[in-house]
């Protein structure tokens, strides 16, 4: 009887170790209740940034945000696994012995001022946690660094702006979404 238990226990431990060696994430789900579609719905579209510096003229910059691709790495051909540029990037960051779940979506910015739209810069949209309660936008538009909170419905929950190089920090600014973009319009939205 004891011998049978010992054999069953040894077999169970061996199978468990084999499952973990072959797939360390066996039995663990991602736990995220959102994905790229929800992040895109919150951030993609046409936006207007209004700057009202105390010592200069008011300035408006209209731009379009779309999901971008990860920047190419110089030694990408030596990587064993290629990144899926069509998806957001998720990473676990070790912080004070705890993990922080982050979903990062690279962004492509197109400035619409003037007659010809200009692809100006890249940026990112990050959501912390496994539930999408809001995210952080960080982009360079023309010569301005813009950071702000964005809700899942695409509302601005705070914005700050400064000139590239930090000459003028804390520029009085307003960020507003003008439209969600043609590719995001669905019946009933």
C-alpha cells in the first residue's frame, strides 16, 4: 500500500516537473480583460493640442494617432523570436520584489497642419495592470513633448506639455480628441 502511494506520488511529481519544464506558463492565463482593440479604440483618431504660453502666441497642432510598429532594432536579424509588430507589447517589470503588468502600444503620429500631412514622430500608449481603467500617452508632436492620461472611452484625464529640450516646461495646454478615425467607426458607436 505504501509502495503504491510512493509510486503515484513520484509519478505525479515527475509529470508536474515535466509540464513546467516544457511550458513554464502551464495552467496560467494572462488575466488581461482588454487587448489591442480596446487600446486602439481609446487612442486612435484625430486630436488637437492647444498651447497657450505666457510669453508667446497661442499655437494649435492637429495630428492623427494610429497604432505603430516597434522601432527596428539594429541587430534584429540575430533575434531568435521576431516581435509581432501588429500587437501591443506586454512586459513584466520587476519592482521592489513585485511584478507590474504593463501593456505598451507603439504609436505613429501624423501632423495635419498645412497642406500635406507629415508623419512627424512616434510615441507610446501604456496601460498598467490587467484591467483597463486608463492609460498614459507619451508623444513628441512637432517640437513638443506631450504626456497625458487617457480613459478607456478616449477622454483626456490630464495633460502636460513642454518644448523639446525642456526650454519651456509646463506649457499651459489642452488636448482634445476630434474624431475616432474612420477605421474605428462601428454601427451603434
